[in-house]
């Protein structure tokens, strides 16, 4: 087996890489990063426009990304998830949650609780216009918008799956967009949004 120390965490080929976000080298873009009050995680500040904290030394092609996230129940001010396959700070893929839509009674809002996109070519407004409802899904009705929520993203065989909360089946299962095939993993937040992140694990495909 091959080992390498990168970004403050140990990489083991074909094994789960547990990232200590408190000590990992993070490179924030359009955000400030601070320690979260709980779970040994980190907090990304809220600011206009999207933001991301890249995990220096991480490399992901196919496999699984697990993370615990906590947003808030404020309309249009809580978008958070993971970015991956970074080409540059404006070109990457992302799966993220909209906690304020978790328990919405409006069906259109409820159906927009988890999103996959590839920016800038397939940003969410483009996907919603050209492929309505294909790249967005609701989450389980029991998931509360202010709780810590487990987000698992699986990338394999030209598909992207997201499991939210304790769901045993994919909450979102869609075709992969674009041609990005590898790159860094990051903690992602959307316009006017901050969020808490903890327990990041990256498992490469075998």
C-alpha cells in the first residue's frame, strides 16, 4: 500500500481518508474559515456569491465523500455541501443542500432540497431551465433544517448519487455532467450563506 502525507492528513490508497478539518490545510475562496463550536469542525462565513474552502492535498476522481453539515432555516440564505473535481476556483462540480426547503409545504420548494451541478457550464439556473427537476430532489421529511445532517456523495460510472441523512437509498441519482474527472475536494457554500462542516471522509474507488 502507498502512503503520503498531504494537507495535514494521511492518504492511504484505496482506503478511507479521514480529514481532521481542525488541522487540515484549507484554502478558502471568498470566505473566512473559523473553528466550529461543535464536533471539531469548521465554520465558513456568509458572504455574497459562492464560496469554498479547498482541502489542500486532496485528490478525488471516483469514490465517496462523506461530511456532516449544518445550515439554517432562513430562506435563500443556506446553501451548503461539497465541491469536487476542481479545475480552478470557478470550475468544479458540487452537491449541496438547501435546508430551508427541507420541510417546505410548497411542493416546488420541497423538491429543491438537494442539488447537483457543474459550474460554470451547468450552474443551477441553467439546469432548472433546461432540465427541470432532473438534478434536484426532496429529502426525507424527518430531516430538520437546523440539525447536523450527514451528506454522502458517490461518484462512479458516470453517475452522481447523494444520500442525505440516514437514507439507505440515494436521495439524488443523476448522470454526471461535463468532462471534469479529478481534482481537489472542498467545503462549499452558496450566495449569502455560511455553514458548519465536520467529519469529512474521502474514500477512493477501488
